[in-house]
């Protein structure tokens, strides 16, 4: 197996775990439940135990663990390796880097789950070759990251590029963040499903709403067109702020493909004035992107220490 990075991408339901080569190839992968119902302290212990188990597995396969890349949701202090806050998992100020380095004895990088997926797309996926890539993941919520020359920008407080919480419709629908009229409040997968249920009384996932919109069902078309309109406003704000050459869309909603991309590109063209519109492409790495990105962070940390 040779030199590997231990990569764990923590979500609200599952931990995606992998042993990744120094070239970004996933050599071994496994999934474990996050078990968030057991509480934040138990989750932290489960994560550390999983990292230790992966180190044992790597060595049993003839591998040499060089570093760890760990990605988690919420607000992250990447410089100090601290998970500051995660509402879904209930923790505050968890010093993951120090805890994991003490347990495994190798360098550890801590990153944000979505931005790590974007890093993988920037260097090895749909954004490779891009100089200024904006990554936007559209799922239950909407999260984003900006990657000039393959390096993610975290911001001063670990919360840069929150395109999902740009207000594009003042006084609009209430968002989970407390504001009204955010992009996420209308254009996320959960918001699309909620809007369709309110209009029809039928509970369907966003993917099915997209399918019905493509088939021309009036209620689905109305919900979908509104979501695309709001998403286009958010993306155009991102273009104004960051001037990307590429926007990579990931997350479950991007799997709607032409049903999303065709009207979205049209709406962006109609709204653009002084803007130079970037190319708009679908993410390539799927649900392995988070683990690959975590591994890249681990390698970056190793280089940083070795420099």
C-alpha cells in the first residue's frame, strides 16, 4: 500500500473514512455511523477511535500512515485545529488536532467538510486547471468555498464564502440562520421539498421535484423556477465578489444536471451586466470528495511542518 493519509469526513449521520494515497487515490474506504444521539462527547471519542482503527488497518495492509486529514461541519479554526461550533453535533471548541496528534503521533489537519470537498474538486476534479474556482454545494443547505490557485480561503473566523446566507430577497422566507430572504431559504434541496409540499400537500424529495419539473408538472415547475431564480441571484453575487473563472456545483441538487444547469445558465446570462460569467460545471468526485479533500489537507499539513 505504501505511504497513505488517513482521511475522515464527518457528517451528521455518517463518517466517511478512507486511506488515501499521496496522489489522491482512495485505496480503502469504510463508513461508520456518527451516532450523534449519544451526545457530543461520545461523537468526539468515536471520531478519535475511528482514526486509530484506520491507522491499524493501514499498517495491516502494509501501509505507512503519514498524516491525518479530518473534516467536520460547522465553524472551524483551521490554524489551531479546533472545531469551534457545530449546531448539528452539539460541540464547542473541540481541539481535534491536539487530541488526534496525541493519539496517533502523526501530523493532523482539521478542515471544514464542504470546503474540503471543494479543495478536492479544485485540485483533482471538475475545477482542475482553474485559477479561481468557486465551489457551491447544494444539499440540505447551501455551502460554498473559494479556491484561488487551489488554495481554500477560510476567512478571519473560519466562515468565509457563506453564499447560502446572502440575502437576495429582503423580507423573504425565514432561513435557519435567522435572517429572511437567504439563498438557502429557497434554493436548497430541503427548501425546494418544503415549498412543493406547501403547494401540493405531497412530501417529495427535491430530486423528484426536479424530475416532475422536467416533465412539466405546473406545481413542480413553479417551485423549481423560483429556486433557480434565487440561486442565480446568489451565484451572481458570488461572481461580483470573487470573479471566478469556474463555478463547480456539487451536492445532491447538481445531479439534476440539465434540469438545473440549463435554466441556471440562462438566468445568469440575463442578469449579468458588467460581469464576465465563469464556466458552470458539475462536480466530478461525488461523495468521495470530502475524504479526498481531507487527505489533501493532511498532506498540506505535513508539508507545512516539514518546510
